[in-house]
């Protein structure tokens, strides 16, 4: 949403940006996703942010192809198990 040459952040924009990660991760319900996509279709600043986030995620995905060493993975999984089981 813009006023003059300066983008304005509305409550709708703040909500869209807050849910953007969930949208990109495919974690939103149908109704929420549809509302967010409708907002993105009408709001250039939010669409630009989505495009940036998608590009950034793709860059990270392509650049992070190395796997953690087996001993590090085992330690992390052990610590996660301790957290979950208490």
C-alpha cells in the first residue's frame, strides 16, 4: 500500500509479512492462504518482499548441500531427544 512515493505498512501488510514464512513453507490453511495471496496480488511492497524471500530461500537451498558429519548429527539428535523426553 502506497501513499505518494513512500510505501505505507498497513495492519494487513504487517499480518501478511508475519505469515509469509508459513505461506512459503506451505503451512497455511486454505482460507488463510487465499487471503494472503489476495493481499499479495494487490500490494506491490509485500509482493516484492515475498519475491525476495523466495529468492533467498532458493539461494540457501542451492548453497547448503553439505551434510553434517555423522558424529555431529548424532550429538544433535541426542540433544533433541533429551529436550523432547525431558
